């Protein structure tokens, strides 16, 4: 019998299955509490003031002590904190995944994304039957939680690893035309605009809410070489040719990636570069399951975001794990002379595809 249910009459396999599901459901509640910890500031406060009592933590965070007491005991039950009879202490190492100190390894930043997507559950359940997808405007209320996924990655890798690997530093410094397709709140463009003031940068996105944030940030930073336009990137209609075209976590949302790549190829200068950031995965899902612990999160996000956007356009719905083999094949078919996959040291879980005209 299981220690979780000593009076169970289930056979061992059935009991093991029940115990497994119970653990998963409890883990889901822990993720919900991590989201609350992110949004209320409890996680960085705990990291800064550990060890502390629940009352002290509530006082430091400016929150109601009864809620904080319940929350911290959940963290203890999840073995994220220890309790010595008087005070709670964050376990060694957890300041990395639970705070901005972790950079790209700050995993709790994604917890609010998981809980925010639950608002769309009714729509997703309905679409499991009809398969018509959801319009981009569905996600406007979620732009903040969507933006956290890539922001820290750009801050850590873009200038220090990706741009040097592209080999276009001198061209950007002298003045190049750059466009980011599906730019969201424009985090990548803002970094490049500040680093290369002689270059001209444009971001395209369908989300007016995301672009409002981008324009506000650019104005606050006085980045006069960076602008944003509301436009669909599929089909792609660009004025002129660009030295660098970027697309980060956008292609797996498209209806027809192959046609998009052909449009990108035509929009590049003769020596232009297309830099695409996508989730690192194989086209063989059995390989992903065997080697990648992030399959549930990646495919869950895909169901809530990637598939609906593509299906709304009658697309093939590539999804979050379309696979590097399919990307390389489609880029080659689109006429790119060379396609290279680069993994930044600070971001090993994602692939950077470098396709040269």
C-alpha cells in the first residue's frame, strides 16, 4: 500500500498512478503560488531577507500576514524553503530560479504565464472541437506575461553572443537597416538601437497593446533610430531591402512558414542575414521526450498560443516543437545559401538559426 493512502485497496500499479496524479495536481498548485510570489514580490523579498518568520516576510513585502503565512507553508511543503521551528529559509541555490539574479535561469518568471493562460481555457476547450483558432487580439491582455519569456534572453545573449556570431558588427556600427518581425514589446530592437545609433530599426507586430509598450519604452530611452508599425507579417510586405531581418519565437505561430521564409529571402540585401530564434527541439517528438525536460511546458504553451494563432489563418499549425530539421529544410527550400544553428552559452535551450542570402 502507498504511504500516501495506507488503506488503499488499489493494486500497486493503480496506486502508483493515483499517487503520481496527486503529486502533479499539488505541483500545479505550487506553480500557482510561485505566480503569486512573482506578482506580489514575495519571492525576491524572501531571497533578500531569508531567514525570516512569516510575520517578518509579510512586513517586508507589505502584505497581509495571514496570506503570507499560508503561502510560505506551501513553499515549505514544496521543499523550496526550510523551517527551523522559528524561521523560514530559502534553500541553497533557489535564489537563481526564483529571482532576476538567475537571468535566463529565472524560471519562476514563467509561472504567471501559466496561470494567466488559464483565463483562455474555455476558448481553448471549445477550439479543441472546432479547430478554427483564435485571433491575435485574444492575447492583448496577456502581453506582459508573454514578454517575460524573451526579454531576459535578449539582455543576456544578443550583444555578447548572437551579434558577434552573425559577423555584422561593423555593418551595424556603420549604419544598417534592421527589421524585427513579430517584435512584441520590442526588447531586442531597443538593445540594438542603443548599441548601434547609426542603424535604422523597425519592428512589426499585430498587437497594438504590445506596440504601445514598445513606443513608450523607446520614447523614454530617447531611441530616435527605432520605430514600430502595426502590421501582419504573413503575408510579408516590406518596403525595400534589409541587412538584418530578425524573428524571435514568431515563426512557430505562422500559418505557412515556408512561404514566409521565401518572403524574408526576397526582402534581404544580397549579403543580408536572417536571424531566427526558436525553441530548440527535434522534429521527432520521441527524441524530445527522451532528452528535453521542457516538453510539457513547451507543448502546453503551444496549445494555448501557437496552434490557435496558426489555425485562425487556416495554417499548418507548426507549434512549439516543429523541429530544427523542418526549419532548416524550409529555409533551404526558400533559397538561403547557408543555414547554421547556433546555441548561445547563456541560452542553450533555444536555437538561433542564421540563414544567409
